[in-house]
């Protein structure tokens, strides 16, 4: 693979993805911090728990596999 192709096909999309992730994470963190300043009683937790992360990963992976199987069967049934 050429270096130019590698940069355009791998490096630029990955760096843009990382930049968007950082920006959206900052926006969400700022929104939660702002909401925590309001007197609602109990603040929103900003802690990441391992069990919550693993549960989210499991749901995401199960959904993506189910979608891939569904689309594969749909494409096999409707050729062309």
C-alpha cells in the first residue's frame, strides 16, 4: 500500500474520529457539569464503572451482530 493511500484511507479518518470523540465528550461533560450546578437534589454521577462499560459493550456487540445477520439474510433473499 502506498503511503499516500494509507494516510487518506487510515490516518485522516482515524484522526477525525478521535477529534469528534474528544469534542463530543467535552460537550457532554460540560452539559452534565452545568446540570450538576442546578439544585435538583442528587447530582449526575461522572464516574465510569467497569460493570456499566462491559454491559454497554455487550449490548453494542450483540446489536451489531444481530444487524449484520439480518442484513446478510436480507441481501441473500433480495439479490440484485
